[in-house]
């Protein structure tokens, strides 16, 4: 059969223009001609796409400019793009592979946003290190004062909260070809991934840091001076009732008016939300009422739940009663001191001699307890 589209279309029009009913042979011929025209259209579009890709590849390190070599590189490139995703990996330009031409927007961040401890505490931005004066001991009055009798002599001790600017850094290097040719979304995702990494790293430091001049002070620290601490009622078990006791009994009544949240690991939240009553109904989602008030991401005992994968897991807390499983956090009891601003930079110069573009970012922050006596740490009883 001819590959001439004009001849095929003329034959097609001749068959369709007949006034008599088409014979079986004409119908079969009609179907054959239409199929061949469709094949030719596909081949022409494929050739056009190949030509455009070769022209683009000729401008990059994939080719030395020779047409035959360019086609070979293109075929290797296209073959890699069609390979199963589990079998391929990004390599460097010397291996002939950067990114498949049509898949650049599939680079996505693992983390869409990192909140964790930030959602449960204060976070403020400063342009410098700061010191905040604080009453270190809580004075108390023990009796009345009579007429003409000297005032009760009570003393308070003071200290200060000193913030530092601990720094985390990140650098990602890519070839200048990718930087020039890639769609803007790829560059955006590179920086978004770096920001997410900074957030996740500092979230771990806020929850478990060494404190002092080495790192932020740990939120999940049973030994924190002034922190109200309690154990669960049952040995090796944490129940919803324990959170209620922390809220209504362990927390000093004068601090109940604060902005509170429960901060915990997802495994701890899962255990609490799966707790059932004697009738087999979920405590936080009784079928009789049909309410969704206790669903994940909502409330426990009327208090918002904040989760972080950097908090101790339930199994870790059961194995070690010195760990805190749940924090009843007063938002103003702990502060994150962010250094202004969080910065990023695109560096096209230091790696220019090797054709490398670098994306750099840094974050400077700290976390300090201000009033631990307004929060409660709950541990699992040994």
C-alpha cells in the first residue's frame, strides 16, 4: 500500500462518494485506508517530536553535534524515560541522563509542610539574640499581716532566658543545563525540599535538643525545672483519663486559662483514639451520638492535638518511664526564637568552571522554656 497521503485520501473520497451501497470489499478497503492514514499521522508527529528533541539535545552536553551521535543519545535518553520508574535513577550529565524531557514536573517534595512543635508553642522572629528576664522561684505568702506589724519578707530569685541562633544549612548542586532547561516548578521544589528539611531538623531539636549553648531546650524533658509532671494511672498503659487528670488536677488551676494543646507522637494519638468503652464503642467517637469531634486532627477533651514524628513513640515511652509520652502545652510556656530572615541563594559562580549551579539555604533558630510551670508532661508508669 502506498504511503502517499494524497493518494490515500483520493481513494478514500472515491469510495465514500459512490451512490450505490458499498460492497464488502469496499468496506474492508475503506477501513484499511483509514487505518493507514492514522498510522501515517502518528509517524509524522513522532518524527516532528524527535526532530525537536534532537535540536534541543544538540545544545546540551548530551551531544557533540554529530547527527548520528545525537540520535544515539536521544534514543538512550528516550529509552531511559520509558523504563520502569523503580529501575531508574538520576545520574549526572556524563552518563547521558539528567531528567526525562516530559517528566520534570514530577519532582515533588516529600513534605508539604512541617509544623510539629511550632503549632503548639510561640514562635517569634528576631533580628538579633535576646535575653528575657524571668522570675526563677515562685514566692508565696503564708499568713496575714497585723496592724503596725512589719510586712512579710519574701524573696524572689531572677534569671534570664538567653536565645542563641543555631544554624542549619543545605546545598543542592545541579548542572547548568538542568538549571537552564528545567521548568520553574523543579527549581521551586528544590528549594521547598530544603525548607522542609530545615523545618523537620529543627522540630527534632525543639522536642529533643540538648539545651544550653549546644542546641534548643527539649520540650519532651521530664527533668525540666519547674515542669509539672505525672505518671499514667496504669502501669505500662496510657489512657484518655490520664490526659483528663493532667488537665484538671496536675495543671495548677491558676493556669487553666491558657491556650493549650496536646503534643504527642502519632503512635500515642493512635492508641488514645482507638480506646473503647465497656460496650466496645470508641471513647472519642461514640456511635450513639455520631459526632466527629474525636476524629484525628480534631480535639481530645476539648483541646487541640498536635502531632510530631520527632516525639517519643508509645513503645519507647512504655519501655522507658523517664520519657514523656504527652505534653499538655501552654502555648506561651515555650518560645521559638527564629533569626530573621531565613535565607536562600542561587550560586552560579563558584561551580561555573565545571558547569554546576548550587542552591543554598540556611536557617537560624532556637527554642527555650519561658514558663514550664504552666505545662504538664505525662509519662507512662513503669
